[in-house]
């Protein structure tokens, strides 16, 4: 009798590890795409606003928040009086 058999047998761990790794990689790829999108949006917003007023590029903030059922794009621009 095998003593390790008393504690129950675990399923194959390789498929579980592979699935977890795939989920992690998908999440990392999505984050990389989002950061690239934010950089492009920051540049385009800055170009559009600069046509009408002088604005410091450091004062333009673009953020993206994700929730289960929606994404929120937040753009903050600090304008000098």
C-alpha cells in the first residue's frame, strides 16, 4: 500500500500550470496594449489642445480604468489662467 495514496491524488499539474501561465501572459499582453494606447491618446490630445491654448505636456494626464462591465478613460488637463 502506498502511503501517498491516502491523501488523495492530484490531477496532472502541468496542464493547470500551463493554463495559469496562458492567463498571466494574456493579461500582460493586454496591459502592454493599453499602455501603448494611452501613450497615443496622450500625444493626440496634446496636439489637439495645443492648437487652441498653450499647455505644458507634463500637465496632461491620460488614465484608463477597467471594471468588469466597462472601461473608463480619464483625461486631466491643467490649464494656466
